[in-house]
C-alpha cells in the first residue's frame, strides 16, 4: 500500500468570533493565529484519528462535533498556568497506560483534551 498522506495539514472549525478565538489559542497553546502567519510548526509525535459514536458524551455536549486533543509536556504546570489565566479547567483527570489526560474549555465552550503521553 502506498502512503500518500503524511499527517494532518490543518484543523478548521466555525467560531462566533474567529479572530478572538484564534488569538486565545495562540496565547494559551502557542497555536499561531493570523497575526503570526497561521502555520503552526509542531513537534513530531503520535496522532489519534478516531470517529466516535454520534451519541457520545465524551465531548461534553451534543452540539460539539469535534474535540481537539493537544499533546502536552508538564501537564501539571500547564494546568496551573491556564487556571491562573482564567481558563475553564475541568477538575476531572484520567491516567492510562499510554498517558495522562485533562480537559479545558475555550471561550466558546469547546472542550479540549490535553494528553501527556508516557515516555
């Protein structure tokens, strides 16, 4: 089998205030916004691509059609910084054989999963 796809090239979604939301993601996660050229150079690493059942409650609410999962380092330090910046942080945590998980919400209520892989 030939491998033509080498990774995810972009992630696009609707927003009520797309400029403010892009700026928020840049401030808190370093994901470039328009003022910084849009292109976000990421570290290489694993990416999970997984459709979920339509009635899943894992995304937080029925209206959210996607959930962004960000690979992170120093989960505890990042969560402290986000809380100090007023970001809504879910108190729930999950530890699995393949890493630690936590969740935060952007200003438009989108649930974001943070994943600190093991190793």
